[in-house]
């Protein structure tokens, strides 16, 4: 069987291929591409003869999939799979597995880092020092005692809630299915938005979450509250968030995800707002997380070859 790795996975090539060899032995022929290409023609050329594909958040549309006549399994080196033509995969009986869990620590730690950066004016403080200024106007806030809201109590949301609790926050959460975690006050979305000083999003992107946070939801939040999105860009209406920040109806925001993958057009409305920190979809990207991901990617393939697939989407 031919296994094609369509793009680099954030682990140095020799280390990645050594891990693949250790996990899979000679059960597959491995083809590795060390560049990321998104155009349809190149993806078709690379993927068309594969029995098994590996890629991370590389867009993989139906137009490419329909040329992959031998394809039996995709091991997605990511948690979300909204970039994969899942309907077409189901129609073809192509198994799709993800790497849920690899970035729980990485994402939740960045959430706390972004909250601290907003509360302590880290970016503005850095600029003040470089411009020979002092702390005037830069007195910050503490996390301790603040009401911290988590929307979506999956693995990452739960880890974020635990870290927020460790900082002394009062933790609130809402989730589509009943959960009763210790130290967390469960509530509905509107109540969470009205109550919390910090709101962090941890939901997948689907039809029920697209535009989950729009103008109405932002109007419910406290005028000094902050919103953090490390989930998926379309979960938040960017224009509504930009308006809320510009009109000072919201205290601040931190955004790691947008409607498209970076690079982001410099004219994007969020990039011209006050009190916004933007990062280029790096929440998952730590050395530790990327290695964990690579382990899971090849373990998914091994389990599939053994007839015991895991992490099925």
C-alpha cells in the first residue's frame, strides 16, 4: 500500500520518517512531500495513487478526492476536519481519522497567555519601553477572581477551564451535552456571555456553530469583557467583532483563527481594531504537540492496517 504525506507536519523530515518506519515497518511504501501546495492540480498529482493519505489542515476538496481512486484511508494530522470533503469520503467509504488530543495543552496554554497579554497590556508595554515611555496608562488587571467562561467543554475546553481555575478564576461553561465538571458552574450561552469577564471559544466548526458569536451575542457581553477565539474563525462574525471593538462595546479580543488560513489580508477588519491581539493559527503549534501529533498520525495508520481503526471521525 502507498502512504502519501502531502505536506510537512512540523517535525523534521528525518525524525518524521524514522517515526513512520518504526511504527509501520515495511507494511507501506511512504512518499513524503516537503512543501505545502494547495492548488488542485498539484494535490491531484501527489495524491491520486495513494491508498492512505496524511495531511494536517491542508484544504482537501471533492475536486481532488474524485481523482483518488485507490484511496481507502485519510489520517488527518489535526483535530478538526472541516477542511476535508467529508461527505464525499463517506459516499466513497473512505475512512477518516483525526488526531484529537494532541494539542490540548498547547491550545489551552496559549488561551491563558492571550488572556494575560490582554489584561497586562503586554504588547503596549513592549512598545512603551522601545519608545522610551513609562507605564502611564498601562496599569493592568489580574486573572484571579475574574469570571472565566468556556464555550465548549471538549478536551481542550476542559483543560482551559482547569488552567483558569488554577489562576483563581471563577469558571463558567456551556456545552451542548450535559457535563458536570468539578469547580465549574454550568450555564447556558446567553447567561455565560452576560456574566463572564473572559470568554474563550472551544467548539468545532459545523452548521450549528458557524456564526455562533455575532452582533447579538457580543451585545450581551460586558463592555470591559474580552473574547478569545482559538477554535475556528467562522465561529465568530468578524465584522460584528470589529464593530464591537471599534465602538468600545467590548474590552478586547484575541484571535488565532480567521475565515481562511494565514497569511491574512491586511485589510481584514479585525486587523484595524483597538485592543486586539492576532496570532497566525499557532495555538496548536508547539514542538511537543507536533511530535505527539506525528505519533498519533502513524498510530492511526497502524491501527487501520491491523483492522482496529481508532480516532474515527
